[in-house]
């Protein structure tokens, strides 16, 4: 809504003087008028304690409303809190469901978070195949950190990376070629540019249909 967008301007000081109190007012008005954008942004302020008292429970409620109104960011934030049990009773199953909803709606960072959850195997049953699906989806969505993780974990048989020795090659037998590590450094540092680096080197990538499947489609 217009109020929500105006709120971001006052929060960031874009075109106007920074005024957090005004931003909070506008986000609240947007939320009260049915806008999902304002609810989510107001929730982040309560989560961080920026311009308002730190209130994780209030943040979770606002994220829930934003998600129910169709905001992917609200679903991601709500899902993350449910998985972690911050500001709300832990509900990993529902949290993962909301994270996947956000992932399927284009939130690459939500896909990346799901990859981490399945890789760690602390909150859910460890599933590296599922983690790989989400990680690839996050990278395809433009998350540079996910692209870096893809480059690290995928084998050179799947991704042609000049200068990278086989993962099981003894250190003493590895060539002195350093371009692979330079690529990783650029991926980590350049942010958006890393996605182009990833795409450039991904010459032999298997088609999506050949990747491990299991949780790429929405359960909603």
C-alpha cells in the first residue's frame, strides 16, 4: 500500500528525513488497512527493537498476519521464528511449511535457510539430498551465498570449475592452480556479481530434472 511504501522512505531516510516514529505510524496504518507489506515491516521493527520496544511475540503476530495476506517475506519470517521457537512456541513442522511457501514464492533466502535446516539435521531429519534441492533453488533465485555453497559442495564432475582438483585428491597431489579459490573469494565478496560467476562456470550442470528431488514443490 501507499502507506507501507511511504513508511519505508521514512525508515530509510529516502527522499525525506529519517523518522522512525513516522515509519511505525505508517506501517501500522498500512497493516490496519489490510496491507501485508506494512505488517511485515512493522514486525521487523518489533523484532529488532528499532523505533519500538523489542517484542518478539508482537513481531511474530505481525509476521503471521502478513503471511496470511500473501506476503512471502512474512511467511519466511514467521517460519523462521516457528522453527527457532523465538517469540512463539516452537512448531518446526509448520515453520518448515511456511519457509517452503516463501521459497516457492521467490524468497531465495528462505530456500537457503531450508537448505541449512536439512543440512544440519537438528530440527528435522537430516536430508542432504533435500538440502541440495533448496540450495540450488536459492542460487537460481539469485542468493550469492547459496551460489558459493553450491560451488563448494558440488563435485567437479557436475560443475566444470577450472583449477579445482577432485575433492578426494590428497593435498600433496593437488596442483598449485589457485583460480578456483579466487572464484570462491569473488563469490563471497562480490555479492550480486557472484551469481554471474556461478553461471559462467556452471557449464556442465545437470538439468533440474536430474537433481535430487523431494521438497521443491509447495505443500500449501
